[in-house]
C-alpha cells in the first residue's frame, strides 16, 4: 500500500491515505492513541482541499525502544 514513511532516532511513522469517489465527503481515521489530537487538524486540511469522496487516513507509529527515555 502506498504510504509516506519517515524514520528517525525516535522510531518510524507511516501515513496512508486512501480515497474513493463518493457523493459527499466522509473522513475516517485510524490513529494511535497518542496521536488522536491530530484528527481535527488533518480533517480540516482535507476539507480545505476536497468536497467529496470517502477518505481513509491511517497512521502507523513504531517508537524505537531505546528512545523511550
């Protein structure tokens, strides 16, 4: 599945956005608990650019065990 992946000393994260045509705009999120606060921000950015479609947003995050301090 296509995704944007980033890696750092803290671990790795991957965003995946999937969309299909639909009459109205619907957004669905799958986020780790510690990133739930991103949902309204991402939802508004999607609404600023799209007017219709079903958009699924998934964030996968894996923290590096040595970075847990």
